């Protein structure tokens, strides 16, 4: 039986392992962390959001980014220090503006499809991940941003999404905890939220029951690209011990690190790590739990999203182009805390846990799914800010691609 090696134990790696194991493959997942889902799949915004499928490749996004230059607390922050990777990525991003419409529609359709796969996995394996199927409410504070959202909504609806405009009064009826004024909103009743770490960890345990092996604390230093089987050079114990493992096929699900693995395997994969931040506000008191919203929100002006995850209130946002820097900076966390206090003053922020993660973004904002140039090489990566939303569907696409060229027995 062919042995499939998956690089990365985040949401895309674990859903890929699950889909491939269901087809009968012998699967091993490798990850440098001690446990699955400890990097970008740890504490994201929580939204399973087809309503957020609009790609960023638009002139409006570029203009906002230019206006925010120099603001240290801006929703989008660009470190101007020269980096060939960063600026070449940005140039390709600009070149993809022409594909904004078609990529937004395609992403919407993929996000809608992904819901059913994810719900089916959770139901089949009994995974509790604080799922809330209460929809997502986008709020806008001025007429211009509301009208821009209306134009984007045409594309989302063309992609098959049920999403409609609401008045300020209707927005407050949908989420009574939202008391601050807004110009209007758009509501997507079919969207949902959930804890990505709980889901991925639960699905990893289900994979083990199905026979999938997890090689954690495995820092892959090199993958051979000449001939089959592929040989993985693995460092253990901070490099003190080395191992070599063989595999009939390799699936790269390594997030922002996928680019370096692709280069080793002879493929060009332009993924840039775009840092995002979140806070988890622990709702320890009954008053805080009552004051926190249960419907997921997206504040367009602040580029902040929220999710209610049991007794936690997750608030996330910002996009930072700063390479592989993983510093959790107070000046990037404070706007999330301030936003929570301003809009939900009844929520106590005495126990707040900050986090940051690197979103693996391609210039066209579309995931890279399918075979590489060489036999036995496959990719399921580059989902950007929509890994949680899209991964259950791209795992099915990946499994179909593997099945076309790698026989089970």
C-alpha cells in the first residue's frame, strides 16, 4: 500500500489526512510542534464565513492600505523594509486585480461546499468544537462602505450565498448585545463559528482511530525530489538526532512554510506569511457572558471579527506584512481590547489571552490544491485568512487529485 506523507498538522493537513485515510491510504502526518494545530490553527477569528469570500485584490483595498501607511495601529500594516519576497508578492497581488470578480465567486462557492464536509466530519466523529450556527453579521459605519459592500454582495450572491442587507434596527434585533450605532449591515444566516483548535485536535484523534500516524516534534530539514520513494530528512531534539523516512507521495500542507518545501520539490509557490492577531476574552462572570454577543460580527471599518466560543469571546483582526516575525506586539493587541470595551462595555477584559499567527497567502488569494511538477508531489496550502472556512472542501479536492495518480493498492 502506498504511504502518503503529509507535511503539516494544522487544519489543512489534518482534514487532508482524514480524507485520504477514508480512501484507504496509509497516511503519516509530520509536524514540528508537539501537538496538532499549535500554529495558525490555534486561535484564529473562528468564523466559518462564506460571507468573507471576497478576495482582497481590488483597487479599494490598495487605496485603504496606502491611507494606513505610517499608522502603527492600522488594520493593515506593511513593514517598508525591503524584502524581495514581500515586494514581488505585492506586485503579483496587484496583477491579480483583474481576476477579482471570478476569484471572489469561486471562493464563495468553495466556502459553501466546505460547510457540508466540515459538519459531516464533526457529526461522524463526535467532535465538540463550540459550533454556533447563528450566522454572521457585517456592520458598516458610513454610507460609502455600505455601498461598497452592496457591490461586493452581488458577487457573493452570484456564488450562491444567501446574504441580505439589514437596517441598524434589524442589526440590533439580530444581535441585541450590539448597542453602538451603525449605518447598516449585511447578514448571512447560513454562516457559522467554531473553535478551530478544538476541531482540528478532535479530527486528529479521529484520524488516529482510522490508522493515521502522527510524527510530532519532527522538524523536516529536507525532502528529496529525485525519484521515488521520497526521502524525508527529519531532525529531532533540536537537531541532536536525525532520521530518514520514506514515502510514496508527499502532500504539502505546511502553511507559510510551504514555499520552502515547494522549492525543494522543484515547484514555485509564492506564499507570504501575513500575520494576524486575536484575543480570547474569558467570560468568567455571568454579567460578561450576558453582555457578549452570540452572533458573529465583522466590523468593516476596524477589520475586526468576533466569535462566541463557549465561555470565551474571540476578537481577531489586522493584517501585518512583516515576514516570519511572530512577536505579539502590545500596540497591535490593544486596538482589539479597545474595540471590545467600546462596543461591549459590559464585557470584563480582566482576563485576556493574546495570540498571533501567520496566514499563508497567495497573491491571488486562492488556495493551491493539486499535483506539483514531479510525480508523487501534491499541495493543499495557501488558504490565507480562509483556511478554517475552506479546508474541509480543499481536502476533498486534494484526495481526488491523489486518487487519480496514486493507486491505493
